[in-house]
C-alpha cells in the first residue's frame, strides 16, 4: 500500500473543511488518522468495526428519497468530487430523458484519487442532474432526480 503523502493529507483537510462533518476517521493499513473540528464533542467510546476494504471503482450506494416536486432524489452516498462522465471529454453517464435501471451508473464520486461508481438505485427516467460536474458534493446531497418506472 502506498504511503499517505502531504498532498493527500492536504486534500483530506480540504474535503473535511468544505463539508458539514465535525469528525473524520481514516484507517489505511497501519495508518490511523482522526480529525475533529475545534468545539466538536468527542464521540462516546464504542468498539471499532473492522474496516471495509476500499477498492478502486467500488460502487457506493445510497437510498433514493421521494422528492416533493415529483420523482425520487438520488443522494450522494459519500463526500467527494462528483463527475458526470468517466473521463474528461467523454459523454455523461446519464442525461435528462435517459431511462435507467437500478444498477445503471449515474456518476462517479472521487475521494482521495479513488473513483466510486454511483448506481441509480431505482429504475426510471432521469428528470434532472442537479449536482454540478467536478464539484464537491456532501453525503446525502441530491445528485440526480429520477421519475420511477
């Protein structure tokens, strides 16, 4: 496993600073990093769960939320940079009017140079892509809206 560089730590700090999170715990092999904002209370002691393996292009999943304006909002399953396409200049994964299945990839969330595919979670028609391309999204922020089939 590669070592965590100063640039990696700066990127982590930037992501945390731009979020609403008060605390971040990161475990990579023997490295354990815990960040907490000033004034944030320390969490109660609890047994630490075994860290889940993180794989490049792992699928992150979040439950769709029914929107008041019609359709279902597909939330960001994690904090990171949301990308509409697999690479610069490529066609976006989905556009308004596209018909998607639950396993259709709607975008990628990049966290520390790891790309996490985000599936739609429900079948239907894409109404709107609400998250801007290449911008930081918060956990739970709406990425797209889908009219369920």
